[in-house]
């Protein structure tokens, strides 16, 4: 890490510490708030400086420094929540613990969060009564959840895969980000203005891949794929898809929070919650960009949105590449200044179907969250362990069907059931 970025990181930590210190001590008057802000700024700056000094190449900041930062941020949220709601310590602890557990993603952490948060809130109520400071309650609840989670669940959820490397070194990552805070259905149009080339909205008779032959490998022979399945991948726009989402109950609360706070404001990964929502209709289209002087499509953006409002469901850029004699599919989901990429290995399915899976002992399949430096275009990439998906497309009696299954640490949380129909001829 450069000295400039290290200095800016320390400055940011100091600012967070100052606000948190003021939130924790503000009840005692202006003088105490000022002293708390100074102490908080010094403490967080020192924590950040030590963590960055000890950080080795290829590592994320030390766990303890991340816990300190999350506790500081929770103190500010707890202070604000207390001012707005006048909630008691148990309610504040429950809310803070639930958020901390949900952010942990792992189902066990999602369940652990509210239990620990409520217990911390109850302890504060016994010690300080109903007027226990909400900033302190929230901070201690979040720190408690994270500390106990680290003891119980020791395998990492994410790992730093690369820091500030050229995109060519990570062929399994799609190096295309959203340059604004909102992705939305016009993403590919905006990308074309940056990359140049010929942009075509709602392109006709194109697929999410150019040819299944690009995916051939030791375990996958495209010639064995059912012609209808091949047609779907190579000419996706000839078909329409009906979706039935099947969410597991344990993930619904966390997903509703994510959808409200992240998916809808960002305009990305806004999956329907139930079949009733899909009755609004789903519009599916592929926008393309063809580089100047080339007859080959360079960018294929598969865009799905609710038909009545064009509210985005997801925007995915589909690419294929080959490595050591195998073909892979990488689907990049642009987010502000970054990209979440799923790299999938093609596998045969009995009866001529095609399975794309992130589960593999090979080094490339998996999920990756990347920050893309706007000046250098270099990638800083995290490998997201524990997240897995599998897309199974097959034909049954001349009808295309698909199941898209997702899991966290081996626990299924969502299956999207698709019935795929050929569009009526114009």
C-alpha cells in the first residue's frame, strides 16, 4: 500500500473515531463530547496505523482492527437510533446484533446476531437501567457478535486474492464497474460511451455466449448438448423466462434488509421475493457493444427488469475465456467502483443438459469481489469463500427448464425455477 493511501486510511479512521467518541460521551456535556472525540480520533488512528503497518502483501487488515472499526460505526448508528426512536437497551442491542449477524452472511451468524445482541442489551439494562447509552449498547453488541463469531467460526469468509494488479492477471474477473452510484438498466449504454464501439439496445437473435464450443474441455463436450439447450445459450433472445423464486425461511429477514438498503438503491441484484412479484412480468433483453473495426460482439449485458416499471432485477455481463484447455463462463455484476464476478465451470448433465457450477477443485471457479481503480484500472480482489451457485439448464419433453441454486457454507438459501418458452414469431 502506498504512503498516500495509508495516510488517507488513517485520516478516515480518525474521523470515524472522533464521531464515535463524541457519540459515546455526548451525554455528559459539550466538554466531555470534545474530549471523547479527541480520544476516539487518536484511538482509531492508532489502530489503523498499527494494522496497516503489520499488514502483509496479499492480506486484508487484521481482524481486530476491523472489529474496532465496526464497533465505532455501530456507536454512531446506536446514538442516532436512540435519538430517533427512544428505544431501550434491549431493542438497541437486538437491532445492532441482528445487523452484525446479517452482515456475516453465514446462516449461523445470522441466527447468532440477534441472540447476542439481545443478551448484551439485557446486561446493559441491568447495569445502567432503561436509560443505558444506546451508542455504548450498539457498539458492545456488534463487538460481542463479531468476537463470539470469530471463536465459533474460524474459517474465513473472504480472503484477499490480489491487491492492485493488472486485470490480465485475473482472467476470471470481469473488470467492468459502475462509474456512478446506480447501475440500472441503462448500464451497457453508459459503458458504451466510455469504451466506444457500436452499442445495440435489446439486440436481436444473440445469446449470452457466442458459441458453446468456446467452453469445451476435458470434462465437457459441447457436441453432446441438446440442440435446444445450445440454442438457448447461443440465441437467448429467442426465448422468454418465467421465474418462480424459492427462498429458505432463514434468509428472508436478511435479504429484505439487503434489498431495502442495497439492492434497490444501487439498481442491482434485486431478485423477486416471491411468485406474486414475478406476476408483474419480467422483461429480459441483451444489450451489446461491438468494438470498432470488429465484427464480434465485445460486451453482452443480460438485463432483466420488472416489466411494469423497468425496475432492474439484475444486470450481468457475460464473458467466456479459456485457461489450460478448459473453457469457463464469467458473469460480472457491476457495482459502484467494483464488480462481483461469478466464474463457473461447464459440466455435462445426463440427457444433454448443461450445468454451470462454481463448485470445483480447480483454481478459477468461484466468486470474487473486486475494486477497480478508476485511474490505473488495477484490481484489488477478494475471494468470497462459502458462496456457491449452480445453474442447471435441461430439456424435458421439448420444454426448456432451469434451476439456479445458491448456497452459503453448504446451506441452500435460494433456488430460482425457470420455465423457458420460445417467443412467438414476429
